[in-house]
């Protein structure tokens, strides 16, 4: 069985004031909430069960998706009664120890093939697989370089408005059952801390390098970009959409 857990319990503080009345996963992209798009994608990519971990304004998310019947995929919920960080809820959700699972943030807008990602993870030896995306930051200032230890004020280089490349997590992960054993039930824990625990235990953590469309709509800039680009990428984001 292909199962996904969507983490949708955060308060969305970076998107305030919008998120004072709506949970971030219900923020609209065009004419659809972002989480509506995600659920449709998971169904199209062969997933058979979705668990949504809710917290902030949980009743709105649960009322919107109900049991998933209208999407053709069973949806159930785990409601956090106190914040457990970005990953702590996984230790309390039933049946996750049975098989590898895809775990993702509820504010991700991407056309990645979630099913292929989980299949690739299952075929390997990793305790965790992280979907990654190459991004660039344009520095708007001149950057000075110093390389002389004997004279630390002596310049060795000058880069005018350089571009820095970095690899970012897309907020989409796959976990083998053994990885979740590194989370204590009821513990507040974030994704980076879990990944560092796995690395410290010499577990294999791998990257899935993605060239797919991706925006983190929890950021104002990405949310505004998503609104501007939605119609042009709509067919890629919403499979088999009825006209």
C-alpha cells in the first residue's frame, strides 16, 4: 500500500495576516486550496490512504476533506492537541510502522511524481529520502574575501553581486519504518533534528534531486509567485482535472 502523511498543523506565522482566519494548507492558489491540489496529486500517483496531521484550525481542514470520499481516496486525521514540531506527530499516528511512508508538508506546490519518489525509496537502502531542489540566491552587494591568516584585513578577492547556489529540502520525505523509531512518542521534534539523529546513528539518508516545479507557499514571495504562475502550470499540477 502507498500511504502518505500530510503535516498540516502549523500556524502559518510567515503568512499572517492571511492565516489568522485560514490554516495555511487551505490558502487558495488560483481557485483551489493548495492542499486540495496535493490530495488530487496523491490520488493520481497511486496512493491508497492519506493521513492528515492537523492542529491549528484543525476543524476547517477536517470539514473540508472529511473522509476523502469526494476525492476517491480514504482520508483520516491525527489531531495534535499540543504542538509537536514538524515531525513529532509521526510517532503517534497508527500503523506507520508497517511500511515505508511518504511524509510531506501541507504547503508544498510541486508537480513531482510522489509515487515514483516512494518507489525509488523502497527500492534502496535508505532510512530516509529527501526530495531536494537546487536554488539560487542573488546577493545584491559586493562581497569581500579574506584569506590571509597573518593579515586578516588584507583582501584576497572581491565578488560583485555574486549568485550563491544551494540545495534545499522540498518538504517531501520518505521514511522506512525504522526511521520513526528515532522519535519518542509525545516528543516535540523537527525534521532537521530527526535527520541528524539518523545520520549520527549511521543510517543511510539519501536525496532525490528534483527538476520539478516547486514552491513553498509558506513564504510570501513564493505564495505571490504561485498566484502569478498558477494558470500557466495548472495542467501540470492538477492531473485529470475535470473542465
